[in-house]
């Protein structure tokens, strides 16, 4: 059974710092890995998707890497801003039968950027 | 393009009742998946529908069921509600499944 762990559970940093969020998963047979952010009382917004054959993806100040062999992914946020404050969730899709399975989520990292 | 729409936004039910939640995916998306989010367990996959067929199912009891209509809209039903079913229920859609997911704002269910 796939398990996804995110470290740290919470993080508070001053505005302008670069930071790294970590995600690990137990089963390397994944279809893809996605990073989401969730704002309080709202649904999830997809940030980056990395296919199992890829090593990294970038979008603006965000960069996500994937190392399938070690079961790890990192989300790098450059020049953090107060608007980046949210819960960041990592999720993997595994294989099931003939196709992709449902997402398995980590518990998230609650990020606070201090102005 | 309109996003994923979930109705209702909030629901209050009592134990033993049943409830139906609705999800309208982004136009053109044929895969709809459902998730339960609680403070203790986090986000857990319930099931996925594609072209009116349940394609994947998570580890939830049979009280949780769903269906998808020919226009890709999906409903989720929970029968014989328990206190532990109180949660935020999220729906997500994608064109075929296994790609970038687009989530709705969720239905907050409270069971009293």
C-alpha cells in the first residue's frame, strides 16, 4: 500500500527566503506525482505535475523534482511571499490493473510566510 | 471555461440519514474522482468514474457509492450516515484521468 509522507508538517519563515518542502513515498511504481496548494476552506489548486519519466518541472518561482528510485520529491519555492502561505500537499498516482490509480496524498506542510 | 462545481457547499445531517452530493466537471472532462478530507486522516481517495463506469475505488465501506451520468456529471451517495463521515468531500476532474486534476471547492458535511 502506497504511503506518502511530508516533512516538515509546518514551517514559518520570513518573507523573501527560499525554502524546500519534502515528500517521500514508499512504492516507486508511480504514474505521476503532483504538488497542490490548499487555502483555508477551499479546494486544491494543482501547482506542478511530474510524470514518472521526468526529473523536474518548473513554474514561475516553483520548482519540483522527482527521484523515483529513492521515493522522494522536493518542492522549491524561491523568494517566498506572504501570498504563498497555504498548505502544500504532495500526491502520487500509482498503477492499478490496466491504468492509473487514484491519488494518494501526504498530510501536507502548513506554510506561513511572515511579512 | 467554468471550473468544477460542487453542490451543495454545506450540509448538516443526522446519524442514520443518507446524503447525495453533486459534482459538475469542467466541460470536456470525462474523469471524475472523489476524495474525503478530515483533520485526522487527511485526504483519502474514494472512487473515480470515467465514461459512466467506476474505474478505481479506494478503501471505503459500501455505504459510500457514486455514479456518473452521460454528461460526465457525478453524484456521490453516503447511506446510513455516521458521525465519522463528517468531512470535506472534494471532487476533481480531468480529461481522461491520471493527468493534472482540477478540484472543486468541496461540500462540507456535518453529521450530528
